[in-house]
C-alpha cells in the first residue's frame, strides 16, 4: 500500500472514492481490488460484510487559484446581473456556488 492513503470509516465513504489497497473480509477473501472506484452498490455490500473502514487514495493537493483572477472572470460571466440586487437571489446563489467551486472552497453538505 502506498503512503498516500487514508483509512476512512464506512460512514464517511461515498461513491467515486478510489481504494488504495485491496479490501479483504474477515477470512482474507478479496472483496474489492486495489484501484476500485466505489459505487453505491459497493458501499452497501461493504456494510453487509461488516467492513468498518477502507483505505482510500488521497488526492494530490492542488494549488490554490488566484482569487482576483476568479473574481474578474465571474464579473465577466455575471456582467448582466447586479451583485447587490437581492431580488435576483437565484443568480446570486449560482454565483456563490461557482465561486466556491472555482476557489476550491470546502462546502458542508
């Protein structure tokens, strides 16, 4: 197993995560191979097999984007909408979501 993994509890696993090592059951049988991308069905299967945690590959940290560049781009994309117009709440919400995504901010579910 590589050094770039994290043992994640079953409750915190979600579809799309990638296994860093083969996942074995209590008898040593391979449930999922290394490199498997977890699906909803696989997660349900893990809970039925009594798996409590799984080794998940860590993603390489990305460079933080330049906030001023992102803001300038968003200003251009949303140029027809006034930022301070609270009557247009849907566009303001969309802009905040796009901004959070582009600035790679962690957003609580």
